[in-house]
């Protein structure tokens, strides 16, 4: 059972319940084992905290909870969360900082890896590929005219990885073409055509079909190159051929 509760912006969930105020917590939730954190991205460090709470729930045959806050939890608990536990009658386990061989795992480190064009570095900390999810929207259909029809997705409100071309894994989450595919995606402002609003344009290898209105989850695997402005369409098509060939080579080894 997963609990997601909120007090002063916290979120608490039980049986797929979302409760946004402590007054609405069910009496049956009393004694829950609760993971407390910001959980922005749910990277490996966050997962380790949730695992500790899950272990506690199993030991005590209690509900499992995830508790998050706005603003950051440290403004409520640091540095005295253990002294609070003693006073208020609950146990506290401090999760150790998760590290790999070279870096402390953190949301900041993940964002930096994405901004630097290192999606594998981000994935090593997340425990999965960094994904951009959204609905396929209508575009200018320039890719179709160039022989590379793309699925276009808006990027409003997202932390943008480094702009450029990526080898990607594409999951079509709904509709008649639901499934997993390989592809190459351009994340940027399309300088060749004078655009200035970033979007994601994904070309799916060996695919034929209409994806308008479908929801895609695009996992960034490798950064292939930065955005470029070409002298003409022939040069652009030549580069797109090279991008797709490189992307195929990278993805076939996964």
C-alpha cells in the first residue's frame, strides 16, 4: 500500500488516495512507515529512502507512506528530526547518502548532467533513462517533406537538457501503435527555420503510422551533436542521415 499525504503542501497517498491536508488522514493510516523527502525526480537516492520506509512497513505490518513538502522538507525538520521523533513518539531512520564511484547522487547533479549533454550520467543516478513525456502535437510537417517525419512534443515548463540531437528510446503509451521503438530526436529551437520556441521532434526508425494525439515517453540515451544551422536542405538531410546511422549503432547495443 502506497500512501501519499500532505500537510502544508505535503502529499500523502493510500490506496491511490491523495490527501492534501493532515485533517483528512484516515485513522487506519495510523502507525504508517513514511519516507520523507522532496522526491524531485525519484532518483536512486530517493529510491533508497523509500526502500527504508518499505522495510519498516514490513517489519511492523504497517502502511507504507511517502511524504513530501513545499517548501523543502529541511525547512521543517533539519537538523532536529531525530529529537522530534523522541518527543512525538515515532522512530526515525536517516538514509545514508547514496554515491557512485565519482559523484554524490542528487537532483542537482542529475540536472547538471542533462544540461551538459550527458544523459547516461543522469541515467546512472536515476536508475532509468531520463524521459520526456507528452502528447504528440501538430507541427509544420517539414520533417515529412525531408523524408524524416517526426512526432512533435511541447516542452513547456520542463527543465531542458542540452539542446541538440539524441539517440532515444521511444515508448508509445497508448493508441494502436503502443509499443517500444528506437529513434533519433532533435531537442531545440530549429535554427535552420528561424524558430525560437524549444520543442522535441522525434523520428522513429522503421515506423509508419499516425501518432497525433498519442502520448509518447522519449528516453534520452546519448547526445549525438549540438544544434546546427546548415547552408541548405541538402546539407541538413546529409547530417540527418548521419545522425540516424549513428543512433542505430548506439541503440542496437542496448
